[in-house]
């Protein structure tokens, strides 16, 4: 005896079948970038947040953290691993040298050819280490401790002299986040990409919760060379920001994210602009060729007019542009993809970073020799960068 | 019913007996060990009204013996409610001039806004300027106890004026009682009063023939000692408080004379403040020019702000430069003497302890600044001399041109504007 299937169930069954058929396809597209760029999966189990993937300066290798620290050689398509336990941050310094933070705040400089490493003591809460001038490294720190009324958050910028191993504190500050606001997103402060290209200044996005007054964001830049700090946003109450973000080509703008997951561009003149609030994400990264940002799975022009879907189903993906901008490493869903042939942005910025560096060295020389004050040094430095931006 | 009543009464009697026994217990030992305290209490109104040791000190013997228990103003206020309420409205209660007087040591008060912003700047954990606790924090524990809290405990206790175990109001009313704290170089009100016609009259005639501190500052026994002070941080509007004080003065003087006298004091305060501000500007400029020796970065850290430059109410008098020391004396001693001397009708304090040293301080500061700048210019000229062989290449050429320009400026051959303009043109010529 057969039982008739009620007629009104048929459309539902059809819909379920359709969904079942479509689901794997969606799941695939959620993990794999579009075929246009012939994506290559180079690793699994990657953390993928800023500071865990880094291109070498010549664009031939990618260092990344997937439980261990690895180096992927792009032309040879092979990988090697470093014998460093629990790495949480890595960055290139020179052709064959990696700076690695690991364990509970230990630091190692690793020769990627010989595998030899040198351990150096770090200040408490090191979150990033970056090459600076001469034999110096810039160390950014963030640490916090629970106190009775909330969380006591500390930020620091230090200079590490590699020759002597000594540390000099350039900037140290602390603030208290009351218990009602405690959340890890407010504990970070330094822009995750580290010091700005060209000027070398670091950006601190401080979330301040004063007693008896609305909370606000205070953004400052700190110059590791002169120690000068400048308030970019003294009291910004309209929004609050996480510290995951990246610098524009010349380092005079930063792409940051508000607490609703929307992309914002913070100019170091203090202006904040929206880009495209239809897109949400966490980890913005500027295209090194111009005014375009990878964010929430899209490449979006800074003016918000054009956007190209790269991985739209992965808003939490983080992109890492190669130094020439033609290739893109994307960390999404624990996998690391490599895409080549990324088209240049609509508005490209033609600059000579070598020329800026040359003038920067001369300015630093004059400042150290007492020929320039810190204010004069910065005024002239910004003018040089602006002239580059204007193509003069 | 009757049995129940009898039981309650019996229980109450037992309880009273127990409490009374506790007080007797204290006296058993303290009559031998601290007879002065016991004798003083026995003569007091407290003893005659059966206010015993435990009424104020509680029954925790261990806490009392370890000096951990303190009879605060709140305890006194449980009987003397009006006095406490008036005290809370006065500067005595909210002066917050030292860490010992910090509000964190005080019980909550309905009369005052005890929010975080009372002591801290809204955006930070930094104290606001009128919480002048830095000097306190810089002291040893002993000096904090003796030199700071002995006076500033008035914020949370009544014994500063009333003694710990006596209730003689005559003691509290004596000018010398106020003078325990209101004397000396920071604010010499006792000496000012003594040397004024008010004090001389009092020496001749005593009360009520001449005014003492309480005549003007504790009218009708009010514990709000800030009434009538138009420039204070408490009370009503300045004009209301001024009218109140004129009303007091007018008991003996004409209203016109009283107003002019107080108005003169207002003007002297403004003039003195202007001199002080000018001095502050000089010290701030020296700091910006990095001419303070020792520099804030090279000396032991400030107890609140660390190795930063601090001037004004939060500055300390330790490990500072000569210019800051001159300013400190101007601010803490001379400015205070000038205007408080005027308000307390003491010509000598207003002028020779106030106005004259304040102006001398400003002259000293100006001279010090000129000397420091002259020395700095000489140092810069020495630093600007070529060291060894001239550097080759474009950088060396630019440095030589800058060096020559700077030397010309340091010799006084051009103004700052001319130097800046020529330097700017040179930098631009080099693409910088």
C-alpha cells in the first residue's frame, strides 16, 4: 500500500533538495577565492590575523604562523619551518632575517638560511617588533591587568639597540577601562600594521572611559626617532575603533574599523571618512599601489565608488599585499591563499620611497646634530611626504 | 502581658548594664594608665550627660588598642547633627589639600558631589588641581602624620578644634586653636590678626569687645567657616557671600568702609595673581626651552605625574630648579600673604611679607631667565663650533651652511625671524 505524498509538501521538498544541492557550492565559494585569480592554497591551520603573515621585501617569500612559523618560497613552491615554539608575531628584517615573538613574550631573531637564532629580552607585553634605522628595532607593547574597578591597560613604544641589547622607552602610558566596558577589543591600541611607511610613526588608538563622562577615542602618533607625540583625535566621541588596521602607501592615512565592523579612513590631519558601510569586516589592508583597501572580502576604492568581490563570504578574512601589490595572500577560515595578477587600483600613487628615505636620513642627521628642532623635523618630513603624494 | 513587659524591661536593663560595664571596664585601666584622658573626659559635658567611652569608640577593644579605630566627624554628628551638616558645607570639610584629607578617607556626604570628577580630571586618572596632594605624597610617613594630617584631618574629624576628650567650647573658640594650622609662611592668619587692630583690641579687651577668628568666620556658632568668603570654593555666589561678610563687619564699621576695605583686598588679590601668573609664564617658557636645571626628566619623579614638568598647586618643593623654587615661594608664601594680609587688615603682611617679596621674586625670575638664556646661547655657540674635519658630500655642505647661519644668529647678528626665514630658505634649496 503506497501512501500519497500530500501535494502541499512537494514544493517544500523541492526547496530542501535545491538548498542541499547549492550548499556545498556555497561552502566552497566561502573558502576559495574566485577562479579569476587562480588561487593557490599554500597553508592550513593559519591564524591569519595581522602580524602572523608577512611578505619578504623582495616579494619572493611569505612567512606565516600555522602553529609553527613557516616560510613559503613562491617561485619554488616549497616551505620550510622554523624551530620556534608558540610563535604569535613575525616580521621580516632584511633579506634573510625574521623577527619572531613567541611563547610568553620571548623574542628571537632568526636567520632563515642557517636557522640560527638570537634571543633578546623584551619588555612586558610585546605585540610587535619592526625594523628601524641603523641597528635599532621598534618594539610595541600592550599589556593589561585586572584591578578592582576594571582593567588597567598599558601601552609602550621602545627602541631596542641590537648591538647592546638595551631598551629605551620612548612612550609609555596606561589607562583604566572600567569593568562595564571590559572587552578585549578595547585593550589593544597600537595600529596592528606597526610604524607608518615613510615617517616611521606609530599610531595609538586609545579608548578612554572617563568617570562621569561619555567614553571617547584619543588617537596619537608617536615618533620613535624624536619621541614627539601628536594628538590626531583629541576627543572623538562619535565612534570607537579597534586597532586592527593598515597604513596607506605614504603612511598619512590609516584604514581602521569601527565597533560595528565598518571601514573608516583616518587621516593624520584628524579627518575620518566612511568608505562603504554595506561591507563589514575586521582586518583592512591598503593596496601598496594606491587608494584601495582590502576589507571584508572585497577590494574597495577608498572613495567607496568601486568594489571588487574577492572573498565576499569571508568578511573576517585578512589580506596581505605583496610589496609590489600584484599578489595577495589571504587568510580565511584557517587557510592561506595566494592570488597573483591583482589589477592595480583606479587611483594609483606614484612615489619614490627611496627618495623619501634619502631625505629622511638627511633630516635625521640634521636633527641629531642639533640643526633642527623636533617640530622643524616633523614639519619638513610631512612636507616631503605631501610633495611625494602630489607627485612633485 | 505583664510578664512580657517585665521581660523586655529586664532585658533592657541587662543590656544597659552590660554597656555601662564596658565603659567601666575602660575606666578601670585607663584611670591608671591615661589619667589625663580620663580626667579630661570626667570634666566634660559628655561625662555629665552619660556619654561614655564606648559611645564614641565602640566596643572593639582590640581595634581601639591597635589605634585602628578612629572617632570620625560622623560619629560626633550622630548627636551634633547640625554642627556636622554645617561643617560639611565648609572648606574645612572639602579642602582636600593633602592626601590625608583626600576624599577617599572621608565618609560619603549628602552635601557634596562625591563623584570621581571631584578629585580626578574627567578624562584621566590625574587629580584635579585643587586636590593638592602631591606635596603630601612626597613626604615621609612621619611627616605626613605630623606635618600634614595633623591639620588636614579636620576634613574628617572634630578633634582638630575640640580636642579628643574635652568639650570646652572656650578652647575651640580661641584664636590659638585656629592658629594651630592657620599660621606660618603659607597663610599666617593668626599672626595677621594679632598684628592688626582687631588683635590688639582683643589683647586689651578680650571677648566680646574685639573680634577673633570665630567672630567673623563662625557667626552664631555656625560650623560653616567658609561663610562670607567670596573667593572660596564653597558657599553661595560671590556677591551673596560678600554681602554676608559686609553684614558682619558692619556691626562695628560703616557699610561703606567695610565694602571698600574688602574691595581693596579683592584688587590686591587680583594684582598679586597677575604678578604670580607672569612668574609662572617665565618658568613655563624656561621649561619649554629646556633650561631648567635639573630638568624634570633628570630628577626624582613627581609623586603623581612622574618625570614631567609640574607647576602650580601640584608642584612640590623638592629636587626642583632655582627658577621653580623662586616661583614656589612666590605662590605659596608671598601671594598668600599679600591678599590674606589685606583681608585680615594686616598692612605689614599685605605689603612686606606679601607684595614686596612677590615683586622681588618676579625680578629674580626675570634675571634668572636672562642669565640662563645667555648661558644657553654661549653653550650653543660652543656646540656649533666645527668638530674635527668638515664632513664631505652634500650633507656636510648643508651642515656647514646651517652652522654658519646659526653662529651668526647666536652672535646676535640677526633676529629670530630673520634666522628662521633664512634657515627655511636654505632647507628648501636642499629639497627639505
